[in-house]
């Protein structure tokens, strides 16, 4: 049984931790509002860009002359997986959920005897994946020194992907990130960047719209497709930023409540031990008085 001094120190330590987790929850709540607004504002732009690209691609008659970013290499043997996670911890299962989604895809690719290549964006994802999939990681990048990730960072990641694609390093590129739904729920996403994945719903939606393009469709696509890669990555960054703060807020709230419960339990144990010590002293005093 711990002594009264040990219990006192433990209660003081847990209370200090509770103050830290409460402060972190408040900071995450303040950051979440801005991050959520940015993520929600970024969605329409990225969706509209995808729609424009699908419109352009549907009007191209000669698919052989189309950009490889649009139609791919014609093969499906080498897959590049870009896993986008955070650089900081203490955010619940945020990073783990992304890595779990990515690992399921990795296993599927390896079972089909296809070549797997991994590009980790964020130190936490790299730390989790390097233990098992270290030999498949060909690129890694993190933004530990930055307070806020901007479009410039997304463009840098996009340039690395484009450079690898131009060197014929992969046939298919997919990104993994968390989509923000609300404070409690963040949904792990798997999105294909190269080649552009045509969705039936989008094709049905845009089939009634007719556009005239100047200059030619191929010329526009050659300029638009590399930009679309950076745009989709930036959208993933914005979604991740909101999801990270939401997950951190939930985790810190849970930690604060757990610390409060622990303080209550320790206080009860302390009071019982103190009462037992007092009772023991009284018994000893009474026994000594009776012996006289």
C-alpha cells in the first residue's frame, strides 16, 4: 500500500496533467473552427476541377494522344501509395486509422503480386509504417517546422509525384487521408490521383452539359492535370488538418475526464489511508494508557 506522501504526490501529478489536457482541448477547439472552415471551402473547388477534367476527357476522341495523367500508362503493375498523416501525436486514433486503411490496400496489392511503392507525408505515418513496410518506402517528407501547411507544400508533394511518374516509377497513384465529418467522426479515404478515376455518377451528372474549349482539350488538360494533383493533395491536407484537431479535441476531453476520475479514486484511497493511520495511532495511545 502506498504511503500518504506518495498518494499526495500522485494526486498533485494527475491534477497537473489534467490542467495540460484541458488546455490542449481548448487550443484544439480554437484551431478546429478555422481548420473546418478551410476544409469546407476547399471541397467545392477540388470537386469542380474534377468535373471540368471529366468534361474535357469525355470530349476527347483520340484517347491515344491524351495525357498519361488522364489515361494512365496502360498498365496496372506498380502502385504508388501516398500516405498523408500528421507530424504530431496526442490526437487519438487519427494517424492509426489512416495507416490501417493504407495497410489493407498494401496487403491487397502484395497478394496480387503487384509492385508496391510508398511515399509517406508526415512523420507519424512514417514511424508506423517503416517497421513492416520500410523496404517499400521510396520517399518521405514531413512539415515539423511549419505552423501551417499551405498550397506551396502541396505543390512540392505534387512535383515529387509528377517527377516519379515521368520517370515511369509507377502506373497508379493513390492518396490516403482522413475526411472530416464532425468532431467525433473522421472517415479514412482512399483516392486515386493517376490515372483520373471516372465515376459513373459524375459522368451522368456532367453528360447533359456542353462546353466549348479554347484552346484544344488536350492542351488544356496538359496544363490542368498536374495542377489537379496539387489541388487534390492540398484538399487532403485541409481535411487532415480539421480531422486532426477534431480527433485531438475528443482525445484530450476523454483524457481530462479520465484524469478527473483518477483524482477522485486517489483522493478516496488517500482519505481511507489517512483515517486508518489516525485510527491506528488512537488505538496505540489508548492501549498505552490502559497499560499504565
